[in-house]
C-alpha cells in the first residue's frame, strides 16, 4: 500500500462525520456564470444569512468568479473562522502549493479545513501527493477529491488519506449510487453532494426550455435543452404534485431527498441572495 494511504491516519475532522447537513455552495457568490449578476452586497448578505441560519460548511474554488468567491467568503467568514469549516479546490492543471497558498490569501486564513482536487487531470496522482504534503504542513486539515471516476477514486484512496469525495447528486443524476457512494461507505469517507437542485431545474421555475446567456454555465448542461428537458419536465410535474400533497415545494422535496439518502454527509446548496438561503434552510428544516 502506498505510504500515507488512509489506513494510516486518525479520525476524520468533526465536520465530515456529523452529517447529514446543509452546506453552502460558493460558486454563485463568485458573481459570474450564473445569469444576470447580483450586486456584491446581495452576495455578501447571502453568506451572512447562511451563518445566521446555522450553516457552518462553506465550499468554494479558485475558479468561481476567478477568485471572487474565495475573496468574498474570506471577508465575511473571517470573524467566524473558528466555528466554520472552509473547503476549496485545486484545479487539474494547477500546482497544488501555488494554488492553495493563493487561495489562503484570498480566504484570509492560514489553513483550510478541506483541500480538494477539483477533477483528475494528467498529473492528478502527483497533485494528490503534493496535497498530502500541504496537509502535513498544516495548510489543509483534510484532503478530498471531486468529479473522479470510480476507478480514479479507488486509486486516490491508495495515494492519499482522503477524507471526502464530492460529486453531483440529485433526483435526476444518480450515477454515484452505483459505485461512488458504496466505496465512500466502505472506506469511511464523507460524501459531499453538489448540484442537489440540478442547477435550478428542480427549483420549479422552468416551464419551457430556458435560453441562457453565452456566459451562463447552464447553457451547456444537456438536460436544459430539447427532448432531454421535455422528458424531465414530465417528471417534474409529477414531483410537484407529490410536493403539493405534502404541503411543501419541489425544491424542498428535492433537497430533503438528497439529505435523506444513505451515505450523504453534506449537501451543498448554492445561493446568491439571503432569500435563497432562507428557502434552502427552510426546506431542510421542514419535517
């Protein structure tokens, strides 16, 4: 077994064992690639409201708004640093040390609770080994992986003491159930679910296939166009009927479903306004 594989490390950080819980996905507060931009004060208010509502896990990346998400989170979270967990990522072409140290400056902290490999590029094994060194130096309390194939995840567990895996999971995107979730369970690592509302599709706002601007990342998501949207829209109508019968919303139903799935540790729900945070929290608080 590779030196430093996860059998040689102690218990995982508390924030990765206390789930399931709602976390804050920080892409949208970066201010780009999510449709019409929101004023910075609204995005700041979203993070502040998340803290007020008891959210303690915040996930971001250098690519979210070209560092803007990290910078905004760093300013708002700094007074609360000891009671929140911050996770960021290393890009597939980035030098782990250079990337993480730049992130630490933007986040106004000397460590992150979780440093994750955003996706597997050509040098991903080397990157994981370097992340382990940064963990040993105290710059990251834990390391994790995102968007890996099940074979890459298996190999990653041999290379480094992974504490988490982050992947997409929602009512329409359930691929992780076959291999990723069982592997996380067998190895005792946390599963962080992103895109719980399918990038807004499960929010109930779209009655026809939407037309997103060129710079909106949702423009390239296949389920928002053509027959794929039509096929899912029929399912959405049925889910909305189920939600109404339970006295709740489609979004609340979708979030609660992911939170209730076996093996899920944290569900990352994005928000650009305080009102959206309230909606997310209310959804998971409702019985």
